C-alpha cells in the first residue's frame, strides 16, 4: 500500500520535443503556467539527449531566426531533467526515440509536430500541443 502512495506523489514525466521548446518565444505563451493549468498536478519536464543534440545543431546551422529560437530553447531546457538515451538512439531519428521512450515510460509528450502527434496517438500516448497559438491542450488521457 505504501508503494501506491509513493507512486502517486511522483511528478508526471512529460517528454518535450524541440518545437515545443520554441513555442514560448514564437507565440509569446507561458508554457509552464499553461502546463500547470492543463495537468493540475506536479510534473517534471524531460529533455532527451537526441532533442538536445537537435537544438544544438539548429543553433549552429539554422537560419538566424531558427538559431535564436533554438538558443532560447536550450536555455529554457536547463530547467528540465536531462535524460541521456542509449547509443543506439543516435542512429535513429529524434521522433523515433521520442515515440519509443514515451511508450516505455507511458509518459505524455509535449509537441507541435503534426506527424509525431499522429504517431503518438496511434499508440495511445497522450499528446500536449499548442492550440490556436494561445493555449495548451491535451489529446488523450493521463
């Protein structure tokens, strides 16, 4: 019985995609406040190593606007829990790694990528996304 109480007090892990990290700057939205409103419980934002590498690559090779947003996203992600994913993941696409980890952890994903959202819905993983450029919504049950 003690384990169910312990499990209940653990924060909900939310995996964050790179485009979701750029949303606050792009659309002037308080994602932390919106996540609190939407989830109504403690949560822990997770930055997977392939997502961080993707952002670092965008800082170095993107357009000036993309570089600025990716740099902002990396600074924002410093507040998140960083999770190094095994070496096999380096050969996979970032979306494939997100799908695999979300399925394993049964964790929702915060993304605005339409294709990734579809893939996650197909395996019954809840998806948090930006709606009408002004608020967050969730597709699926947590």
